[in-house]
């Protein structure tokens, strides 16, 4: 249950349609999150029935995206907003697209089932579960930050992305070891790697929602409040290997 969003306009009457739009975004976010959660569960359990349920939500997800876009354009046309109201509406158009992508990543997870459920290293599945949990928490927080007008919470979402990236790097490392050792099905390893990529993208889209939230409220872009930081160094090549030489 999200708190009542703050009034951004000069009166409650002025703010009513803007508040309704933010609540519409929250409902779309709940659908997108359910698709990611059930898509990950279907993948981990190789559950075709649950996967079908997620795939069937593609239509309702599309409707949310179109309705929010239509509603936002109508408000721009009828209210001719300025300042924070205009930024909020511009951000809403993009956030609708981000939520659509998040839901479709859940759809992609559900379509990533294996025809033959070969065994896979349980440690890899635990990493997928951890990525799923953290990525969905980021999406929830980003939506709540947008609905409530909470810039501090939005910035925390962006900072949380590092943990998801670290999990993905660890999973990639373990998959490489699994391929070298021949202990796991190459197909399942490939599907697990793809699932991790989908979840990493879920987290990235949560960051985009958070960035647009800060912009809608303050007018600041990410480089203005989150200075660039160096990426982790690339792993050293194996001994005796010359980069670029097969």
C-alpha cells in the first residue's frame, strides 16, 4: 500500500488528475512486477503452466502502456502545464515505456524454459533468485518514489544497482567454470546466463524510473547528483594469452 502522493500543483483540484495518473502508473508497475516474479519462478521450476500465465499478460500490459500514454497526452493538451507539472508528465511518458520493458523482461523469462529440464548447479539458481529479489525490490522502490515524490528513495534505487551487477558477474564466473568443467548442460547454462541478463535489465529499468523521478521533481539529471564512478577493472587475461590473438 503506497502512501498518498504529495500535491505538486497549487490546489487539490488541480492535482487530482495528476494524482490519478501516478496511481495508474503504480497499477501498471504492479502488473510488470508480477510478470517478472512469476517469470523467474516459472524459469527456476521449469513450470510451463505458470509461464503460460505470464505470457498471457502481454495484452493487458500493452493496454496499460497505451492508456497511460493517452492519458498523459490528454493532460498536456488540456492543462498546458509548466515547470514541475510538465516535467512530471514528460517523465510519465518515459516511465510507462520503462514499465512495459520490465513486464516484457518477465515475459522473456517465462519463454526461456528448457524442453528438457537438465540439472544445473544449485548455486547458479540461488544467484538467479537473489538477482530476482533485488531487481524487483528496486522496481518497487522506484515506483513508490515516483508516486510519493520521494527523491531520496529514488536515489537509493540507483545506488542499489551495483549489488545486482555484482551478482551477474559472479554468475558469469560460475557459468564459465561450469562450461570448463563439463558438469552442467550447456543449454541450461546458456538459458541461466540469459535469465541473468534479463534480470540485470530489470534493475537497469528501475534505475531509469528513479532517474526520471528525480528529474520530474527537481529538474536535475543524473550526472548532476550522481557523478560518474570508475567501473570494476576487467579480469586479467590468462597466463600466456595475448589479447586479440586466438
